[in-house]
C-alpha cells in the first residue's frame, strides 16, 4: 500500500504549527497576511461557485437527456 506523502510524516502538531506560522510571517510580512487571507478566501469562494454552477449544468443536462429518452420511448398514438 502506498501512503500519500503528506500523511507519511504525519500532520503538524503542537510546536510545529508555531514554526510554520513564523515562517509564513517572515516570508510575507505581518502587514501582508490579511491581504493574503482575503485573496485566498475570495479564490475559494470563486472556486466553490464555479463548482456549484458546473454541478447545476451537469444535472440539467442529465435531466434533459432523461426527458428526451423518456419521450422517445413513449409510443406515439
């Protein structure tokens, strides 16, 4: 069985989160963090809306195909 790489070492716990946050602050700076979080939130929201739109389109296409196949199976009098 192949273990995915992120789970091979385990998830960060305890003081590891402190070091991760410290590195992020050093890379981006404390003033940029709110802007970075906002942009990530917007991106996730946009992705979620696109996913919902795609699911609606797929469902309506399947429903239309089912209606057409039902109509073609119904004998015409």
